[in-house]
C-alpha cells in the first residue's frame, strides 16, 4: 500500500511539471477512501498570485546640471601594450584621440580622390551669344545709333555757329525743341528723333561727318572763325566746303575751327576739325603734347643764349621751361641762324618770349610737329591734307 501511495504522488508531480496549467484556486482537502480501511490525505500548496505590473515612473524634467555621481566616472580601456599583451587602463589610447581630432577638423586625406594635376585646367572661353538679324537691326536703329548730346554741342556740330554763339542763341529763345522754346544749353537732344528749329530753320536730322585736317598755315592769317575776318585760316577751306555736297550728298556741311592758335606772323602746322572733343583733348595741358618750332633769329647765337633759353622765363605768372633747345647747322642758302625749340606748355607766344628773354630777335617762326605727327615737308603754304587713323594715333587720338 505504501508503494501505491508513492506512485500516485510521483504521477501527480510529473503531471504538474509536464503541463502548464493556469493558477489553481485553493482546493479543499480531498479524502479518498477505498474499500479497505486505509485513507489518504492529499493536499496541494496554494499557487503564488501573479504580481501586478508596477506603474512606469514618470520621467523627471531634465535640469541643466544633471546629477553626477559622487566620484569620477571611469571608463576602462583595453589596449595592447608594447610587449604585445592586453592591459586595462582608465585613459583612451593616443591613436583614438588623434582619430577624433582628425575627424573634427576634416584634415584627413581621402585616398580615393584623384591627385590634383600640376597644371590647372584653363576655363573654356564661351562664344558670344548669337542674336537674330531682327534683334541686331532693332539695336542698330534704336540704341546704337542714338546720338543724344547737349543742345549747344549739337548746334555747333551742325554748323550753326560756335559753341558760345549757340549758347547765346539758346538764351535769347531762338531755339525750339519739339515745338517748345528751350533756354537750357545742357538739354540732352537727339537730332535724329527730336525736332529742332533755330531762327525758324529746321536742323538736319543727320550730323556731319568728323573731319580732321592738317594745314600748313601761311603768314598773315589768323586762327579765327569769325565771318568778318577776311584772312581767316578757315577761308583757306572754301573750296573744300563748296565741294562737300558732291562728295557727301544729304549730309550737312561741317563747321570747321582750329585746334589751338598760331599768331598771325607764325607759319606751319595747325590742325583744323569739327570735332569738339578732339580739339579739347589736344589743346588741354593734360595731353602733354610736345610742339616743335624752328626759329630763325637775327645775329649770332652764342652758348650764353642757349643757356638763357633753356633756363626758361615767366609767362602770365607761370615759369615756362622748354624741353629741348638746339642750334641747327647753318645752311648754305640761309644767312641766319636757326634754333630748334620744343615746348609742351603751349602758352601764348611762349617761344617768342623765350627767345626774346635770351636777348635774341626772331626773324621767322615755324611749327613743324605736334605730338608724333610732323608736317609733311612737301606740303606747301596754304595747303592741307586729311588725317588718316595713323596720323590721329600719332596725335594721341583714337577715333
């Protein structure tokens, strides 16, 4: 009977181990009775109740200064020593610190990148954009051909009168622009678009061409464009102006004037034009153009005369000194001595005053060069030639 009880207890134990059962409620004492008088008292231990899940703690707000441990936080580092054995240390290895520094600064070289070539590649020149014929025609007719300028300058360039006389006509109310009287010489106008009248006469739409002439001025002519001057330098161009319409049909006759001046007794090179900007550029002191003269003097020239001329003289409160003073060799057919004098100031009667201050008297004076342009030796007195681009470049002007 004892063996039977043991077997029953073992069977129950094995059953409970091999099967997963839900928690049992506490069972009352069971009483098993057999036909015999032997009774079994079997009782089961109560199962432990399933613990309830604890509520998740609410996270506390983080503060700027987190709670630090009482002591320093040590991070163990396992490194391999020089002897080849692993050891434990509290500081990171130097190679790790160097790798972090290289990653932060970005100085690490990338082996995958191609090496820079010794010579940098030159940028390719992009061709200018190609525009259609209609676009180019519109630009040439409406933008490029625009010649807006000051009213007084337009009137002078059209041959009305000198710049100063044109300003007087404007102040007198004798000039109208687009039907209204204009009293301001600085008004910007375009003769191709604006309707301009002077004393009741319509100003031509087309402006005259720029004219550049070199004249061998004879003695007795003055550099003035006045109408009452019978022997003006401009009167030497009457035939040129009369034949203008034959060569330039439909273009107004230019108004010519001299660039600078030569006194009535001086002969030689003088420039005549109708381009005001060109005349101002050549006559302005900032151009620093050298002017060469040949002075024929009376009497003998000594060394003291040359020294006195080279020392200069005062003209209109300014001390003027020549660039070059040279005594030219005497020619067989000429009895008088000749001096070559180069100046750049261009003061009134400068060469005459230099020679006079040295105690000499000028018999004749001729200008032979301005800048890099020299008077042609075969050009007779009173004759002129038209200047080409090469001659203008020699004068320091690019048209």
